[in-house]
C-alpha cells in the first residue's frame, strides 16, 4: 500500500480548491536529494512559500504564521500498512514586527533570526539541509523505502478571531500535499 494509508486520518492530505491564474499561492517542495553519509541517510530539499493576499496582510499586521514541515520514512509492504521508520517535524514561526521593521523567523529549538525583507525571511525557512531521515543499519536489501515530506500552515495557531475564516477561505489553504521520493542504497 502507499504512503497515505500509513498516515493517520489527521495527516491525510486535503485537496486544495482549484485556483485561478490570479491566485498564485501555496507551498511546493523542490530539489530533493537523499544521500548516504556516515551511518545515516540525509535529505536536502528546497521549499517554495507563496503567501496569499490574506496571509500576507495578516503577517504585515503582526500575526505570526506557524509552518510544520513533516518528514516521514516508510518501509513499503506488500500487505497491510507501510511501516513508519521515522516521523520527524520541523516547526517554523514567521512574524513581522512593525516597530523594528523586521521579519523574525524562529525554528523550534533554534535561534531567532531577523530579516529586513520578507523574501529573505522565507528563504531562511526554505532550505532543509542534511536532515537525517534514517539510519543505514535499518536498510534491508530487497525492501522498498520511501521518504515523504509535507508542509502545513498551522491554521489552528492563528488568533481565535481569524481561525473561522482561515478554515473556509481558500486563501488560507497554504499547505502542500505529500511529496514522495524513493530511498535507495
């Protein structure tokens, strides 16, 4: 079975409504590379964030936006559910501070960084480098492994007055679908 049955119901991808040409917003995962290094398999990827008008307006008014990058490594099976070997996440917070005229990005468990422009702040959240997806010792010849990545805007972390609109307005559907890559030896 594929990746999706191995995910819990809460992780199931939500279809985004069709977008017109003027609605160029969302999240895409690009340029994924998985390499062996030392005793581990490491992944590097680039994430492209394109904010909608509503998200940009909220950010410009000081509302923090929280993004979760989920990374799963699975062993595919011919029967039943795929076996989850690793389930990790990276959480980012981006916020604009008008008094400082700066964007601030905080990676969970990391330092707070300041940026003078939004593109610079988004670039700081865009590059995942040498992220450990699996130990090489877990790799078994003849088995099939996949790595999946999904980026989600945490709409539940928005201020309470903004949440109802965020769940019904397509401009707040700023999450990617699961993107999958094979893991080979």
